[in-house]
C-alpha cells in the first residue's frame, strides 16, 4: 500500500542497443531490490525505427515506444530522460531535456567535445536552480568492490595516494575483419578506445583518489586504418544508432550502412597510452585498448599509497585486493576481500554472502543513487561538472597526442 503512495518518476529512454538494454534492466530492477523514495515508471522507449523500437519496448519492459524524442519532451508524464545514444547526440538531447524541465541521465562520455560538455554543464547549472538534476553514467563507480576501494582510500587506509596505474583492455577489434561501426567513426563517437573505455579509468582515478587531473601526456594509435563496411549484417537493436552492438551484446557487430560494400576508414584511436599527474602531483599511468587479445573487459586499477594499496580487476569484479603496509612483513600480503557481505556498499539489498553480482548491477545502483539524489534535491555524482572534467582530460590527451606527446595542463574553471 505504502508503495503506491510514493511519488512517481516517469522515465523515457532514448536508444535501445547495448546501453539501452542494460539501462532497461536497471530501471526494471532498482525499486524491486532497493527502497526508493520515488517509484520509477518506464513510460516510453525512443528509437529511430518505429517497428524495431516497438519490439524493443515490449521486450525490455517499456509501456510505449516512440520515434521523436522532441515530442516525448513535451509529455507531462515524463520526468526524466535517459540518453543511451552515441556521443554526437548527447549535447542536443540533454540540453533540450533540461530546458524542458526533465532530469537527465546521460551515458558516458558525456559529450564529444569540451565545448559541448561545457554547454551541457551550464544548462544543468541553470536547471538545478529549478530543481532539475543531471548525472553522467560512469557506472563503474557503483561496482561494490570499487566503491569499497573509494571508501578505504577516503578513510586514509592506504595513506596518501602516491601512484595510480590503470588499464582498460578489450579485444573485440583485434580481428582486422571486424566491421566498421559507429564506435569507429569520430563524428559519432568523438574518439575510440580513449572515450569509450579510457573515459572510465579517467573517471575512476578521479573518483577513487578524490583528485582531479592536473596534466597529461598522451599517445593515441590507430592500429587498423580501414575495415569492411559489412553490408549483410543486420542492425539488431539500433535506437538512435544505439549505444552498443547487436542483440547478443557484441560490440563489434553494429553496421551503419546496410547495403554498403568495400572498406571504410577508421577515424578514431584503437589504443591510448597516457602518463599524467593528479593535482597533488601523484603520477598516473593509463592504457586503453580494444586490441588486447584475451582481455574481454579487463578494467584494472591499482592505487599505491604511503601506507598500503588497493587493486581491482573487473574480470574478477566481486573482489578487491587490499594491502596494509603497516602489518609485519613476515605475514603481510594483499588481502582478497570478497565484497559480497551486507556490510559492503549496495550489498544489503542483494544475495547472501558469496553469491556475487555482475555487470548489470552497477547500472541498477546508478538508478538507485540517481532516484535518491533527485528525491533529496541534489545532483547525484558524477554530475555534469564531474563529466566536464573527464572531457577536459580526454581532450587534453588528444591534443597532446597530436602535438608529439607534449605535456598538456588541465585547467578547471570552478563556478
Ligand atoms: C558503458 O559504460 C561502456 O563504457 C560501453 O560504452 C563500453 O563500450 C563498454 O565496453 C564498457 O561500458
């Protein structure tokens, strides 16, 4: 009974490929597992193609489908727009949604350029004064083991941060016959491995250490310059280009131009290598690659401090390794913490200890924090301000790479 009295939060989602599917799962599950102050209602799914959007809406649990996101912004029963489309559409949709008084969740990276991200942040700042909130979908912040790492670092359990080393490795482009997709097109994706997966380790470094980046030196490489246009592969779950691959969730299978033959240019980076410094001066080394054979989704981050270290690998995502350097050398070593106890972040609502969570749970936690933030009248983190910082780091890396790896400072103008 009490459930029915909760205020409703009408949601519209744009795009229904990889990201749309996992976001739908999050909207479906959040209030079933967590006690939320508002009840999300999955009102409408928006995609380019009417038939495919209708099918996707039915399959993913949305009441209706639509093809014109602008019309959806006019609906009184829609309070929040969840943007799961390629990066080139983020700024336009987010700005229009915020101006129409709708809360916004936008997939990462927030935009394709600093100029766009800056505009989005300005719009979000104005919207906040009207009680309208915005958030960027850096979902890995909500993996329990990584949230635990952030808490341990904030509690001083590794002392002062001295060094960060992070990698995000995948291998779906290792095969040079893998077809072109929007993720390999600079005008749509903004960048390649850098923005798609490198953005996550930039954000995680910022989140875990609590420090922004002060400067970077970057090297971007395009390893395979041309790929097949792949005429015959159908686009399985598009949305507005969708934020991901086909129905099976593959990242490399989406095709932009059915009927096309021959080869097309890859206009983004395949791999990014970066050295950087945080505002404290602590050095950082980052690597993002979609050519790392055998590494399917290896997001690894290790932070060494003056009194210990934390270490994480998404391929073993329920585990955090913690090293306490104050322990006697004779018995010291990394402690393997299985972050599945009710005492661990977000775990109070899930399974008994040891039963583990998966990729999709981070997205459910993202919805939980977003809804709680909206109800409390706060911008949940990562805010558009946070997303803008990440965008500045990405652009500085691109600039540095194009200028013979020149050291490039990052200047955040605080409001
Ligand atoms: C979404 O958070 C995302 O960054 C995808 O866009 C990437 O392609 C995926 O591999 C990691 O997660």
